[in-house]
C-alpha cells in the first residue's frame, strides 16, 4: 500500500509544480505590463544603418501624426517605443521572432492592455525589414492597432517622412 501511495505522489508531483502565472503580456512577444517609456522624437535627423554582420535589421514605424506612445516588444521583452509619426530600428539574430506593439497609457491601463498587435518575423541575416504600426480609430472610445510589414520602398519613404524616436524606461 505504501508503495502505491508513494508512486501516486511521485507521478502527481509534476502536476503541482507549475510555473507561477506570468505578470507580463508576453503573448505575441510583448513585455511586462508595468513597463513604460519616455519617448522623444527628432524630425531633423533620419538615421539609417546597414545590418550588422550575421544579423537582420528591423525598422519599426508608427504612422499617425498625433499618435499615442506605442511600446515595441521582441520575444517577450520591451525593446523600445515610438510616439506619433516616428520610427526606430534594432538588430535581431536570424530566425523566428515574435514582434509586438502595444498602446502605452498611464491613465487607461485596462484599455491600453488590449490595444496592440503582433506578428511573427522570420529574420534572415543581412536583410532589412520594415514594420508599420497603424492606429485605427473606429470611434473616440474604440481604437484598433495593426502591425504589418511594408515593402522596402515604402519603408525608405517612411524614414524620410518620420521623426526618429529615442526612448528610455520611465523611473
């Protein structure tokens, strides 16, 4: 009888050893809900860069003149943010990556949590990718966001027509 009870406990213990519930919105590549960014934009400079050796380069645009701050996540961590008609760029290793964008709001946190979009990016070394976040207003209380790839020519146009974003985490 003892052996049977011991065997049941031994095989049942993995069921009870579950990870704690995540405190992040890591679904789709997003980072922790609590993270916030301060964003500054510069419309005088439009920096570009070639991909680093063995990596891909990703440009992220927000395409709304008076748009909100949109956080950008990669594989479960926030990596930056845009505000208004702006962009920034970053390098990634080759492979599949989850890229997410999410509305940052200190006032309407519950609403902001559900306003975002995510895609899977299949990055190849030496390639450049352009992703655009568009905010669609269905009504003043109802907005939707779409993160979508754009062609190279459109990406280069967006660089010239957008401000460059610099950001740092809020303290």
